[in-house]
C-alpha cells in the first residue's frame, strides 16, 4: 500500500533519531562540498577560460548555487523528512499522481548519479595517491559494450578508490549521533588542509601573477561564453553538496531553522574558501603553467606540486595526505546523505521494500547504505572528468530543473503549507537558478553528448515506471475505485 508523503513540518520519522544540530549539519555539508574537487579542477577551470579571469567561474558559480540553495532551504524547512528531492517532488506534483512519476524518476537517476558523485571523491583520493606512489599507473583505453571506446583508471588506482568507499561504508555502519561526532572530526582535518594552502599562497602572493590577464580576457565573444560555461560546470560540481542536509532531514534537530541555516552557511563559508584559495594559488604559480597541466598526469596532484615548490618534497607528501583525508571526508558525507533517499522512497511504497529496512540496533537504513556503496565501487573504474560531466548533466536535467520549477508550483498549489523559511526576493532567485543551470547545460563544447546520455536514462526510466505502474495499477493506470478512494 502507498503511504502518503508527510507534509507536517514537525513530523519526526519514528524509526530515525533527530540527533544532528546546526553545527553538525553545516560541517557535514561543508565536507561534502569541499571534497577533492577544488584541488583537482583548478587547472580545468583556468584552461577553460584561458587566464585568471577563470575566477569568474568560482564567483558566478557561488551566486548560482546561492539562488538554488534558497530553493532547497524553503523546501527543506517545509518538508523536513528524509529523502530530500524525492519527498519534495512527490509533494509538489501530487504524491498519488504526477508526483509519483517525478519522484520515481528522481530515485531512478539517483541510482546512477549518487554513486557517480561518491565515486568522484574516491577517484580524486586515488589520483592524489599517485603523487606518493607513481607506479599506481594512468588511464587506459578499453572498449565497453554500448559505451564504445572509453578511458578507464588503471586497476591499482581503481582499487584504492574502492577501498575508500569500503572504509566509508564501515564507518557509517553505526548510530547517527556517533556519525555527527565523527563528521566534526573529519571537518577539522578539512579546515586544516584549506587553512595551510591559503596561508602558503597568501604568504608567497605575487599580485602580478594573480592578475596577469591575457589580452581580451573580458571581451564578450563566443569563446568567452563557451569557456565560462565549461568553467561553471566544474565550479557547480565543486560547490554541490550544500543540500546534503536535506537528504537526512528526518535526523535533524529543529529542521525548520537548522536546514535553511546549514544550507546557506555552508555555501557562504565554502565560497569564501574557494575564492581566497584560488586567488592565493594563482599568486604563486603562473596561470599558464596551471593551464598546461590540464590534460597531463600533473593535474591529478596539482596542490601537492604547489606545496613541494614552496616548502620541499616533504611538504608535498603532507599536503597529499591531508587532501586524501579531505576527499575521504567528502565520500563519507555523500554516502550518509544519499543512503537515506532510497530508504524514504521504499517507506512510501515507491521503491523496493528491502530499502525500508532499518538496522535493529543502531536505527539507520543499512540496506540502502550497502547498495549505494556497492554501485559506487563500479564507477571507480571510470575517468574523473567523464564522471563529473555525466553527474552534473544528469542531475540538472532530472532533478534540479524540476525542483526549481516545483518550488513555484508548490507556492501556487499549497499556499497554506507551513513554510518556516521563505525564499528571499521570491521568485527571482528561482528564476536565476533555472536560467543558470540551463546555461551550464548548453553553453559548452560537445554538450550534446552528456545530454544524450541523460535523455536515454530518462526514457528508460519512464519505460520502467509505466511497466511497473501498469502491473501495480498505479497512476496513470488506476481503476475508478482507486481514484474515488
């Protein structure tokens, strides 16, 4: 039987423990957001825009995710159970009608995009390990069924990434109150890493290097806009995670206040960190040198090379260890948040029943956690750049656009719904987020490739949904008696 999605802002999910406060939620978001992304993608953003004007990617990316973060904040405060977008899409579009399809498609894409996101952190960790162990190897090209010729990680690199996923699953296999304390411990390591990198850059800062703009850097020509689109795709990936608290909303204390604050505070803190860190690094290493590493093995551990240049080989090794710690913290936080989504769907009868199981002692969705970790290990074999592009496009098309439009639809459909937090300057931020994500989708070279993959994923998901709904006599195949009931 179908269990309607709860809309009570004070609803506590009876099987879960509301044990995460504002500090714990914010730190979980931040370690999710930072991860290994900014330590690997700096050369990619600089190469995309051809100079230090690449900082526009970080600045405009921050503005874009703030606008989207306001959407998450309103929805998360109004509908604070576990599941995040699954819960929001069902309520927005009708839990027994179109919302059932939309929420199913969200879970369907999450089956691919969540493990892609988890794997990206693990792959980044493994790539930094090649600084210490160069013999781990490089990408190799293979032919895979349906995908054709693709580059995959060397087997030793993939195995290191898989080991990181396994360790995260092991540490998460316990009570949420213990996980909150562990997340704070991981957060301290992340902040120490960031602080050291920024301090190193600031104390050796040369403004002539940091602001060495090439001729025509800000000329508004087609190349500028396509470069900005590519830079925004990477920066959006690096910022993503500000919504992680929404996925375990059923375990958050005072969610009407905590969720919006955690979302917006984590974006603010991480945006400041990214912008200061990147400017300080560009003041030490010439941007042309960074751009030259964009498609070389040196891109894998650019911060390690940065520290080695300033303080010697031993500092490069310490930096590598700290960044691997940061990458692992991201994997840990991602697995925590995403493992709660199939659990919420299964409780509503919109996913396999086994995912609704809760650990009898520690009270967490252990089946969902194990399955997410297992699928993520498969993606650890793929190249990081391909994983990032596929992740961003799939997530925007299937989840973010529907949710941004949905927050406006919900205002119209349910004006009476208690909203502890409301989008500032509504509806302007939602419209800016909608336009910004569409720009990211279509303003890059070869953008159609990932869109085709996402379109195929949606079509297959629709087929699966309609076959399943036909067999179960659910929307749009309900009987007259069901509709009247």
